[in-house]
């Protein structure tokens, strides 16, 4: 990203990018969209509902 340009070495940037895209991003998106994560609640029928909308598969990569 532009915030890291000329402030880190390439090795640090690659490490940061891999960590963000392979660990942090999928966990946060699962919390929001799955209906089972932190950003969800149980409705009167006992079904898990997401606070940010219906449980979806995020194929487009847009996230929350």
C-alpha cells in the first residue's frame, strides 16, 4: 500500500501482505458474514444471524 511505500523493505512488505490476506482478512470476514462469528446474534428461532446482513459467500472479495 501507499502507506508502506519507501518505509519498509520488500521482505517486510511481503510478510505483511501475506499475513493480512491469509490470516487476518479471512477471520474478520468470517466474523461478519458467517452467522456464527463475533458479529452475529441468535434470533428467536435459534438461527445465527449476522449483524451486517445475511450470511453470504464473499466470492467478489469485497469484505464487510
